[in-house]
C-alpha cells in the first residue's frame, strides 16, 4: 500500500502499525483505555485476511496469541494494567518457549481497577518483573501518535528477531491523543521475520541456539515436529529437572536480550551537550519536559532531556553517561517512582531527584520548569 | 560377540517419541491407554502428522502431548484450549487435538472450555477424567464426587462439594459432538475420537480413567486392574441418550456413548467467508 496520512488517535496508530508490520492475529478482550485497538482490529483484520478474536478473558486472549504465533503468524494482544495482571502467566510461557508476540499496555491508573479513563505510568516494573522467575523483557515507550505506529512496528521486529514477548507501554494520554500520522509506503518499512530452521527434520533441535543465542523457530504445519513446553527443557525441548539445564536455559534467555541491548535500546538526547541538569522522562511527561527545558534555557538554566523510547532492557550506559555529564538528574514520571529507582542505582553518586505524579494529568511544562528552578538553586 | 535380540516394536510407536520412554505414568494408570487410542485414531484416519497438533495443559494427562511425534505444545495450567484456538484460527488447515485432565480442563480451564464449546472452533478435546488432581498427589477437583476422600478432603470429612458432569457441561455449552467412554472401552472410544476429529466443529470426548495411586488408594478402590475391571462393570452404553440424562455415578453406573452430534456454523469457516467479503470477493 502507498503512503497514507491520517489524523487519528494513538490506539488506532498502534493497530495500523501492527497491520503494517504484518500482524494477522489479534486475540483480545475489551478494556479501557485500549479498547479502540480491538475495535479497529475487528474492522481491519478481515480486510487483511487476518483474524480478530475476542476471548472470554485476557488469559485466553494472550495464550491464543502464543498459539497463533506458533503457526508462523505475527500475533498480538492489547490491554491495560488489569488485563496485563492476568496475562503475566502467559508472558512467562512466551519467554520460556521463546514465542514472538507483542503485548500493548495502554497504561491507566492503578492499583486494581484504579482510574480506567485516566493515564498513568504505573506498570513499568510490572512489565519487567510481573511473571515469576528470572527473565528479561523488552519494553518500548512511545510518546506520540506517530511513535505508536513506528514503535509497534519496531516491537514486532524485536519480537521476531529475539523470539520474545515485547511490551509497548503507552500511557493513556498517548493512546487517546489525536495527531497526524504518516503511514509509510510498505516498501519503505523494514520488517524482520523470525529465523526458520534449515536442517533436516531428523537433525532439528528446537531449542539449540545459534551464535546470537536465538534458536531458529519451526512452526506447526511445517515438516518439523517438535515439543515445546513451559517446563525447563534441553535443546531437544524435552523437560529436565537437571540443575545445569536450568542454569543454561535461564542464562541464555537472559543473555539473548542483554547481549543485544545496544541494538534494542533507543533514547533521544535533547540539549544535553552543555547541560548541568538532565531530565529523564518517557511517554507523555517527556513532551512536557521538552517544553520545560526550552523555557528553562531562556532563563539561563542549562537543562537537557534524556527521553527513553525503551525502558527495558534498562539503558544503563546512556544513564551512566548522562550522570557523568550533569550535576543533577530529575526523573519525571507519572507514578510514585519506578524508572527513578533504576536511574538512582545507575547514576550514583550524581544526585537524582524524583518528580512523581501518580495521577491522570501528566506533569505539565510549568511544573517541570519549577522543579528545574528548584534544583538549579541547590 | 552376542547377537542383539530383535525388539518387537509397538505398531503405534511411529507416532510416539520413543526417546522419551518410559512414560512418567504410574502402574495401573489409564493415560497410556488413551494415548494409544489417539495414536490409533491418527493411524485409522490416515492423518498427516505434520498437519496435526497435539496440545496439553498441566497435570498427568498434561504430559500426553509431549509423547507424540506431531507438532506438540505443553501450555500453562488450564490454557490448552485457549492455545489451541489460536493455532486453529491462525492456520485452519491444521488438525488440532487437545488432551488434558479433568482438573486442567474443568477447574482452572473451565471458562476456556465452555467458551470454546460456544464459539464452535473445529478441534477435538479429549478429557481424561480420573476424578481428582493426580500430579499434585490426589486432591479433590471439579469432578470429585460428593463425600469422596482425597488429600484435601481427608477422612473422616470427605468432599464437601459436588461434581461437574462434563458431558452435560459440554453439551449445554454448545459443543457439536459429545461422547463419553471409559478407558476399558478402547475400540468404541477410539471410534468416537475419530468422529470428533472428522467433525467440523467443537468435539468433546470424556474418557473415564483410573488413578489407583491417588484416588484408588484414598477411596479403597483397589489396584489398577481392579479399578479398570470396575469401570467395565458399571459402564452402560446408551448411544443417543439426551446428554442431560448421561449420569455418572462411579460406584453404580457410568452412562457411556455418543450423546451430541449436531451441525452449527464453524468459527474458522465463518471467518474465511468474512475475510472474502471484506476483500470484496
């Protein structure tokens, strides 16, 4: 399809991004404020020869997505925090069986039912630590309608490349804001597809990784027969309770993300070259921060912004570099402090100031400016 | 040098991962019998093993999928049907068989079971019902009869709850093919599994099995042979009986047969039609 321009909301841009990435299976369950993704998919999927399937709950929705992915279909689900709470069981299964999928979380106020129609960024740590056991996750944090499209495409690319579930963590404001969206010509999109095995079926070891630590993936309906299980398994995919098998597996699952972190992590550095105060933000608060540092500079405060477009794996090197450049760091996030703790651990001894706001309206530019003035006078 | 003795191979072994033998099952367990039924159904129908997917949940029966030389997947507890739905909808050319236990399918997976029946996606669900949770050591579950003993309904209390009748549950939820057999009625059960696979719709086949290690021991029902002999004695064949009359009383009568065989638009067929319409074909 040639280039298209829309004036639309983040949720719909996300759905269009998925379709452009080649997603042909959506398993969902309605939830505010992610419902528009499901609604848009229910219209668009049949047009693209795909399936929108509405399940009885979020657990079934995401588990079906894992099933669809094992047929070779690029697959996704979209929900909000309460739905993610139910889906975390399957996130672990997808990690363990190395299943590519995209999980979009349009973050609303929590805990529990919280404020369904109000945005928040309270699910950052949930995405990283929510399912039991040791694992790494990839999470992208778009801040505009265009990025909802672009980063959903990127989420599919990363899921396919590293055979892992990938989160798109967008706050409700990003999900519901309306902006101009340019959907590029499909020829201009760079799409990744999972590696498939090339060996004879008799020689196929479904969980034997290549040098990049990612095993080629056979699918149902191909000439390869295999067993995949959420149990700890060896290269054949067979369950094992041996200590060394567990250590090798969880270490490889961790390292296939961490060793490729430089290819996954995406940050934007704005006005940081001579900055004395660095603001770290992502999603909607990063838009306020952009305006705030501009206003601060007009007052002679040398402020800059490190905007995180990905939060997991955590951009440790980028934050450490910022800490070596500035006198103070301010973390502005729409929660009681989640990325803040990661920054504090990475930035020491540079002082890190939290600007938290666990409520629906993100930090406004003048509020961040006031914080910049405070810190500047320290 | 001694000559190696030729080993007699089981005729169904071509469908089984022999490098995973022996099975994890206890002596006297019914799950091996049902595994054999499924292998025979695959053989009798001439199914392409590359186009066949066997899915299980968690528990003793949950291990079944891993022994088949088809595409197989071992999901989290209760989610076998949800996984299988994603497989079938994303690639309707595949034959999808779910085999799992009563605890997995009717307790933690109960919601998925009834909604899959309602949705009518073409797949065959085989539930081996041994009346409690076996893998965790014999606790009562959604099919344990009232008053029966288990690790969590011990003597002298017995089970406070009342069981699901899975045939009634599947039939009233909308399954298009519903049957029940005991593990000792291997030929009839295999035929019903074959019918279920051929049926273009959601099929549910319950196989009543014996767990001498846990259920048998705690309820003093004897060893595996004794329990299977009992199943044969109390099985009463009533093909075509209205499903709401398909009673199950372990001690006295287990109504067996095929109770539902109806036609209803199948999900993936309707979806394919919708896709054609959406493209303006």
